[in-house]
């Protein structure tokens, strides 16, 4: 019987599990759910961890994990816009945008729905999927800043 070998570059098994796509370059900060797309030396960090004190990494990761439903949509929007097939297909992107909100809306119904719902009009133009994804990234950035301020605020106040 031939020995089975595993190819580290093959994500097909992990990616076959629904809703758990593998980040090819995971953020180096602990259990961070984001890809580590900003490289500092040999390790990649996500936009939320880069530049932060290592002592704050776990606080930041906690925010990202608490908001996993939003992180999933940020990553889905990024994947769609990085896909060669989808990026140039506005109809497909619009469909994915609708699906994204159908997934997220029940998770944020009530308190955060108004902050996160798509279609906020900006200068008379409806928001598109890419803009919504960026707004979600900023929303999480605000949550990260809040948690770090809370820690620093105790000293500064
Ligand atoms: Zn990270």
C-alpha cells in the first residue's frame, strides 16, 4: 500500500467544509480569524493587529472573534472582489451582496442592524458590495478602538 502524503499547499479538504474557508496566510496573532495580509518581516498580520502592542493582541482577537459573523462577510466580500470571474461581473456581485445581507441580518437584528444594513446612501449613490465590505471593516475597526480606549482610558482619565 502506497504511503499517503499530505501536501501543505492543498487546502481542498479544509475548504470542502462549509463556511470554513482556509485563510492562505493567517494573521500571526493567535487565533485571529483574518488573513495576515500586511507583512512585517516574515510574518503577516491583519489590519487590526498590525502596529498594535503584542500585549493587546488577545484583546483585539477577542473583538474579531466576538464579531465573527461580520468578519465572515468582510472576508467573503474581499474574496468576491479578488476573484477574477466575479470582479468583472456586476450582476453576480449584486447577487452575492444580497446573499451576504441575508446571512448577516439575522445575526445583527435589533441593536446593530441600522449600523450594518447595506444601501446607506452616500452622495445620492446606493452603496455597492465593495463599499459595504469596506464599511464593515471600519465598523470592526471602531469596535477594536473602543476596546483599546477602554483599557487606556482607565489610565488617561
Ligand atoms: Zn489579526
